[in-house]
């Protein structure tokens, strides 16, 4: 369901929300907000045990095996993927780098935020 829901939301929203701009600050702000939103959203569905996607499953498995913080593990995976894509001839822009380096801390923040909310929620 992970890929179906994400693809469906992207298809519905891409034509409704036009965030393209020639102003670099707007593009940077959008990339930062998108990265934080993706991190918090991942934290919500990981804590809810809705089943991780392939990259999230790899992340949680590596985190359990290594004992490293989830932010480090996710950043390592994303940076590795960016480097592999670039070595195969792909483009690497500022937005790609913002996501690769920012999704780990954003995900850790999302998990932390959801765990705080869970502690306050009545049973």
C-alpha cells in the first residue's frame, strides 16, 4: 500500500500545487519543508506499525543490527543512493542533497514527536 498511496497522492497533488519558482529562496524553502514533512510522515507510519517500505525496512533493519541512531542510518542510506545514482550518470541538485542529508534528522524528529504524542494520549 505504501507505493500505491504515495503515487496516488503525488498524482492528485502535482497538478493542484505548483511550487515551481525561479526564486531560489522559495525553492530552498519548499525543499526544506518537504524534507521535514516526509520525515514526520515517515515517523507517523513507522510508529503506527503500518509496515515500512523497502528503504524504511532496510533502515530499521540496519538500525537494529548496528545500534546507530536512526538519523545516521537513514542519512547513510540516502547518501549512498545519491552517490550510486550520480556515478551512473544521474543529476544531483541542491534539492537532492537537502533531502539526502536532511531526511535522517527529519525522520528522527518525526519518530520523537510521535512518541511524545503517544505518551500524552489517554489509553
